[in-house]
C-alpha cells in the first residue's frame, strides 16, 4: 500500500487491526471515526509520511509499536480514555515534538518514546509507572 495517501474509515469500523497500514509510506492523513476503540500493534508502523492523526475519545487501547518509525509525526493528543502506552509505541518518531498525555495514563512501556529526537520535554501524570528506557536520555521528563 505504498501509494495510499489518505483514507477515511466508515463509522462501522471499531478497531484498526495489527499491521493494518504498516509500511504505507505515502499515507499522510487518516480520519478515524468515533467508533474506533482499539488500534492494533504495528497498525501504522513505518507510515513515514503520516504527519498527524487525531485519535477519537473512544480509543482505549493502542498496541505496541502502533506508530513506530512514523518519522513525520509531529504531534499527537491522546484521549482521556487511554490508560497505557505500550512498548515502542512511538519509538523513532523523530519529528514528534509534542504529545499530550491525559491524567488517565497509568503506564508507559519500555522504549515507548525512545529515539524521538525532537521530543525534549514531556509532562507525565505523577502516578504513571514508567518502564526503563521509555524515553531517550535527552528528553526531560516532568511529573505533574
């Protein structure tokens, strides 16, 4: 699917399966309906043109490596329904400079934001468990 540039999913879609759009290197935009509750592992991995994505408030689970190597992804806001960020979820998102973590996030997995070279500061909820190596050494982690 290297030529797929954009997609709008219908309201009948409730989950994005694992590896669903993996390697869609031209995918620049995607509209997720409010019915989506789960994003599978590696769902958008290697979508190097994906610059932004809006996750609907219905999303409760984001799989491991879901956005790994999305090197154009500059910012993302996680809905308050998300409680965990899995292993390597945003690893090597080198353009990621801003992420909004809701107070609902209780755990950040190993390598979740590793090699996010543009992410220099992140504010995380005070009660969040952070696994070893979740962030690169240059990222300043501040607890709210």
